[in-house]
């Protein structure tokens, strides 16, 4: 009789306790989730990047299944190049595929070249496979499909103690960041030149000024900076990040990859439709409605130009601005 009355209270207690339990380590969650990410069949150029995880020294003894507050992930800061769409950005190790090269093999090769970590060494690394869906972008109007693969250091291997050999032409810094830094509570808006988001406007400053799009706010997380010994630069310090965003600002494609990876592991997403903070569902925003509409169009202009028709970007933006002004005039007249 007592048992029957106690069952509801027991259920409530267990439910509340489960909600209060800290989430398992990111590596364990990705491993046990059996992610079956969609593989893009795009026929254009391909690239791959690597999300490299290292369990904390006090990780749960049962294979990392419990919470791991010291779990870390490796980031790099790309060197500054005028012709690199991601010049000076915080990113994962990786790069473009060679002709006929497998996606995962690309990530392994590029990681070895850029930071000196051999992910093909199975004694040190366990592969997690493709941990996010492929993303197809159009930098400079050309199709590029990017894949993300995951690896985690095996038990007893402290990857943070491994020497990182940076490829100076490609990477200016590499450092380990605590996974707990990738939290919705750390998100903030950072202002940057619109040319960093819409490449065509980088060469058309007058048009950007006319549209009120000289700068754009982007969703970002300011990561803890690397130590001096983690920096590879002739001056011994980090090169300035693109758009004046500071040295360790995580935003754009890499932030989106991190958000999807966290969501697939059962954690709160950073940006996108399932973002934990509603204000960050859209990772970009501008200062007025017309500019905001132009920004939304500009972010898709490269896709339209590559897939639909070679419409000049200026013509599309000017037409949109004219339509917005006409609508505003009608509203004023109706009032």
C-alpha cells in the first residue's frame, strides 16, 4: 500500500535529479549518439576540418561517460592572407581536398600539415566519424563543400602535452580551449566590417555606405587567448583578426559547426533555429530594417549568382532598397 503512494514521489525525484545531473563529456555523447550526418553529394570543390577533443585529467573512469569539466577542444587561428576568405579567423585544423582524396583523409592530412598531430595514429586517437552535416558555401562565387570529422585522445593520452608544430604560412596560433567555454551564456554581439561577411561589398565600400551596411553585428564567443608558446608569428604575437574582431573571436562557420556538434551531443545549441537564446537564432544582424533585409539578401547572393543567374549584386540590392522605400512611402500615405 505504501509502495503505491511512494511511486509518484519517486518518479518526480528521479526526474528532477536527472535534470540536475551535469551532461556527459562531449566526446562520449558524440560517440554514443551514433551520429549519421548527411553527406553532401555536391560535385564542386571539397574541404574537411577536424574537431579534436582531449578528455580532462580527472575524466570519469568509466570511459568518460560522466561529466568532464576539464574536457578541451583544439582551435587554430588562420594566418592572414589577402586571398583567403577565412583570413585571420579562429577555426578548426583543415583545408581543401586533393583530387580524388577522401573527406576524412583530407582532415587527417591537413591536421598533420597545419599543427603536427597525426590523427591516423590509432594508439593515441579514436575517431568519432562525421559529427556534423556537410555545409556547402560559395566563397568568391565558387562552390565549396566542407565536412567536419571528430577525434578524441584515448584514455591515458594527454594531447595537451603534445608538441604542436604549426605551419607558419597557414596557421598563426593553435591552442586548447575548455569545452565549457562553448556555452550560450558566453555569446555576445561583435561589430565588424560588412566585407568580412559579404565579400562582394568588401570591394564596394560606397555601395555598403549607401545601404547603411558599413558594419554588421555577428554572434560570437571570445575564447580564452593562447599562451605565448602557442603562437607562431615573426613578431611573437597574434596577427590582427579579420574585421578587427579581436584575436580569439569565434564566429561564422566554425561557431555554426560548434553549435551543431553541441546539439547533436544533446546540449544547448548556440545559433540557428534551435538556439538556446532566442536572440541568437540569426547569427547576423544590422542596425536598421532596410540594411537587415539587404544583409539577408547579400548572404544568399553568392548562391543565387552561382545557381540561378549571373545577376549583378548591385542591381539586386538597389532593387530591394527601392522596393523598401516604396513600401515605406505607402505606409506614410496610408497614415
